[in-house]
């Protein structure tokens, strides 16, 4: 069965500093990987996705992620964090089920940005 | 704009009193999903509809049911809510996909359910 591990529950960075959120996945086939962001009380917004091809993917809000098959990782990065980036970030792996697609999420990383 | 809408955004119910949450979509996607997200936890898939075919996750309690009267609407029914059912309920949609085609899911804003 597929699984996702986000080893960092909480991360605090200063505004303007760089950011890397870690994600490791377990999946038997070619993984479909996602990063979502969730602000308090809100739904999930897709930041970026990896299906195939270039292992460095660009997303919205200046985020990027790199897929490393050898390390089973899909870490999210941003060169310079803004205070508005404070939120919870979920990594997810997609699989197929009953004609639809299933997302298995990690437990999330809560990002705090210090001004 | 095409979107996924959930109503209400906040729902309060009493212990054991049936409650229904609503989801509608203008994306014309044939798959609709319901996720449960408890406080400080990851979203967890409860079930999904592929067109009219209902697909239940193995560990979804019987207390949770769903209806999809047409392509645009899907309902989550909780027959006898317990305190442990308090959570954010997220609806999502996607086009159907096969092994060679994974289609991303689009999420609604969620309904936060409180059980008193």
C-alpha cells in the first residue's frame, strides 16, 4: 500500500529565508506526487504535481519540488519565504481506485514564518 | 469560474442527530470524492463515486453514507454522529482516470462539522 511521510511536523523560518519541506513516499509503481497547501479553516490548494518527465517541477506562488526516485523523495522548496506562506503543507501520492483516483496524504508540515 | 462548492461551510449537530453535507460542482467531472480531516491530521478518503458507482474505502464506518443524484451533486450523510466525527469534510472532483492517465483532484473549501 502507498504511504507518505513528512518527517517535520512544524517548521519555523524567517521571512526572506529559503524553505525546504521534506516528503518521502512509498509506492510500488511510478508515483503521481502532489503538494497541497491549506490555510486555517480552508480547503486544499494544489501547489504543484509530478506525473512524469522533468524531475524538477514548478508550481504556483514561487514553489518548486524535485522528484528523486533513488531517494523516494519529493521535497518542496522556495527560495524566499513570504509571511503569507504560513500554512500547513501536505504531500500526497496518487493511486487508482474504482475508476477514480485516490490521494494518500502525509500528516502535514505546519509552516510558521517569523517577521 | 468552474468550481467545487460545499454547503454549509460550518455545521453544528447534536450527538446522534443525522446530518447531511452537500457538495456541488460545475466542472462536469464524473468522479466525486469525500475526505474526512480531523484536527491536525491528514485528509483521509472515505469514499468516491465514479459516475453512479459507489466505491467505499474498506475502513470507512457504516455510519457514513453518500448519495449522488446527478453529475453535479453529491451528499455525505452521517446517520448518527458521534463526538469522534467532528472534523472538516472535504469534497473533491476529478475526471476519471485509467492506469495511463492520472487526473488531478479539485477540492472544495470544506465543511467543518461540530458535534455537541
